[in-house]
C-alpha cells in the first residue's frame, strides 16, 4: 500500500538531493578547500571536502567545525527536498554523499575531541540514513 511515493508498510520514501553539477565539476578538477566552500556555502559537499582536508592535515577542531556546518547545510537541503527528519538517505545517490560524508566526519571528529555521546548519536543517524554509508565513504 502506498501514498504519494511512501510505502506505508516500510516507512518514509528515500530522500534524494539534487545534483550540484557546477560544484562537482570543480571538485573533479581538484578545486577543494575554502574557495569551494565560499563559492558554494549552502552545499554540504563543499563543507565535507573542507572538513576532510582539515582532518587529513590533523586539524581536528577545524574538521569538526567544518563537518558541523556541512551537517547543518545538509539538513537544510534534505528538508528542502521533502525529508521529514527521518527516513532513508541513500549513499548510492551521489548528491546525498556530501551530507553523509559530513555526518561521518562529524562523528569521527566528535569522537576525537571526546564528545562520545555526540559521536554515538551521529553513528546511529548515519546507520539509520543508510547502513552502507560508513563503509562506502570511509
């Protein structure tokens, strides 16, 4: 039984964020970091790449902050695309990966700064969004 794209027996329909063509072209061309986040401040992918870059450089607090911005920008984008605060966010849909990557990095950084409760909540949220996300994005 379904109602407007939602299977009532299985819960809410998956949420699919729209393509970010210009941003992806810049990422594929090697454009990452602050300039990308400045050019696309609403994009969770832009913030996730900045978080990833600072994490790799060992700048954990910066990575935490950037991942948190990516997480919140992602929540805004998800809500703007019909998400009601729960339900699948498939990692197989490439535009969802920016949000899920920000979520993954936020969890790692939270654990690294001793925010164990937050890290646990983030891990649960990531798994609830898509159980394959952590393995695919790590």
